[in-house]
């Protein structure tokens, strides 16, 4: 018997995450619609991926035009969108060279490989990359091993070796781990999945000095914090310290799978045959990336992100004061609200019933990652919806 596509039977999908019984059918800007036509204000945005909201016109147009022109000539050949995007990224960052991939984890795998290669060339025997407790770098075996999520050390044992864990914002705990095998330190400027914990400026500057002192590479995983999310094009700009290697993902493609590994000249040491991927630098997703970058770099765009972030943070602080909740933290439009209780999942469910999509990275806090081009009115609408939800919790 033929299965009809509109019956709701999720049994054929691997249940890798607990999903609500909603099927989304359409998105536009800050909004999503389900199959029944119900509208939701979306503050998840594909997990901080849709930096310009759902189906933004510039990305749709770039994809349509590129799809008609050239989808994939193979990574063995040059193509125009990849060249253009690599140039945009190097012109607007401290980096010199780019390797494109499809997911954040894949870009981070590349960063790990690049650091190990650099170690082989310049620090024989060094391969360890110091990472952080509660850090998140992706779901491949190496990036899970680099992550500090509780329980991940044994989930698919044995781990990939070489990722000693330091404590977040604790420079001494990093220094204590530096040894003859250390080749790099890798961090998220704001720990996102951990619950939005920004690195202190002094901590990052201390890491930079420590790396210089011991000739280590500093790797910034900007998969979540990059591409305007924290109010500057890249979060490292707010720290007065440049990384040697940086990874991007999420917002870079504006919703399509695109990520990047970037490196300064001095450590861009891959030789032909050491890194690759069938979809690397395909013109379809790179064309989307070019459209995204042009939007982020347009006059006033990042200033508007900072303003929206300020508006949202102030609104959350007002809610926190009114309902006796905890701290508001984050940068730009990557914010978290501490609840002071472990009912974040309940808040997320109630919010969905009120037409607001939220994310709870931990049982005790909510994370907010709206479209970067959210209007003042949309942010007010979201805050009003969240207030209604908090009233039902009281
Ligand atoms: C989301 C994320 C990743 C993983 O990206 P995927 O595209 O899911 O592989 C890696 N690092 C950070 C900081 C992230 O937020």
C-alpha cells in the first residue's frame, strides 16, 4: 500500500532527538507556519542558522540563479562563488585562507587536522588540543571528543585521544595542561550549547599570550558566534586577540549547509591530498554564503544586530525582575535567561502552545537566537509572548 505523505507517522525517522508533534510547512523571516497553518514566532531559527530569517529573498535568489547556472563541478575544479566567498571572508577577517565544508563539525575536524599537521611540521610529537568543560564542537567522533559535554566521554568509547579539558574562564587550568604534546587551545568565544557563557576578555587575552609564550595555536570555534550573531562580524573582534585558526558554520549559509575552516598564512599548511570533501566549496551553497556576507556587511546591519540584542536583553531583564528569574547573559543576539529552576523544557512547551519557538540548552535556562534582522516590533512581540508564558508558570 502506498503511504500517503500527509499522515503523521514519524516512525521511519531515527528518533535522534525528542521532537514535538508539529510538522512545519513554511517559513518567512521571523515566522514559521505548521501544516495546519498555525503561525509561530521563531526564536530558534534553525538553531541560530537562519541569520536572515526563513527563506530570505537574497538567499532564495542566489540559490535559484546558481542552481540554474552550475550546481557542482566537483571540488577538483575552481568555481566563481567559492572564489568570491573565500575572498570576502579573508578580506573581512584576520585570516588568509579558507577551506569550505558542509557542517560545523566538519570544519572543526579540519581545524583539528590542520593543528596536528602544523604540530608535525613545527613541534614534533605535539598533537594535543586543550579544550573546555561543557564546550561543544560537533558530533563526529573527534569533535565529540573535543567537546566537554557531560557523558560524551563514554557514549561512543573509545574517544579520539588528545583533548585534555580545562575549566572555562580559568587560565591557570589551561596553563596546568600545557606540556610537550600540546599543539593548540580551542574554544568557543561564547559557549553556546553549554548555556551561553561568554569568555572573559582577560581570559581570551591570557590564552593568546599563553599560546604565544609556548608556541601554540589558538583555534576559535565561531560556528555559532560568527557571521554577525554576537553583534560583530566575528566574535573574536570583541576580544582584542586574534585566533590562528577559525571555524564558521551555522549562519554562514543562511540556512543551507555551509561551513568554513579559516587559517592564517603561517599555519595554513595543508598540502594536496590531506584535506577534502565531495561537497567542499560547491557553488550552490557558496552562492548562498556570498549573499549572506553581502547582507551582513551592508551599512548599518551589524549596528542593528547590536541594537536588537540590547532591546532583547533589556526586555529579558525586565521579565527576570518581574518573575524573580535569574541572570541574562550573552552577546548580540545570542542570549540566555537563567530561570532559577529546572523547568526550561516546560517553558519551551508552553511557549510553543503560545506560538513562540524557544530553545532550552540546559534544564535551567533558555537560549534566544532570533533572526539577526528581526524588527523592533518582532522582538517586542516575542517578549510579550514570553511574558504570557511566564504568567502561566507562576
Ligand atoms: C553547532 C555547533 C557546532 C556543530 O555544527 P554542525 O553544523 O551541527 O556540525 C560546532 N561548534 C559550535 C560552537 C556549534 O555551536
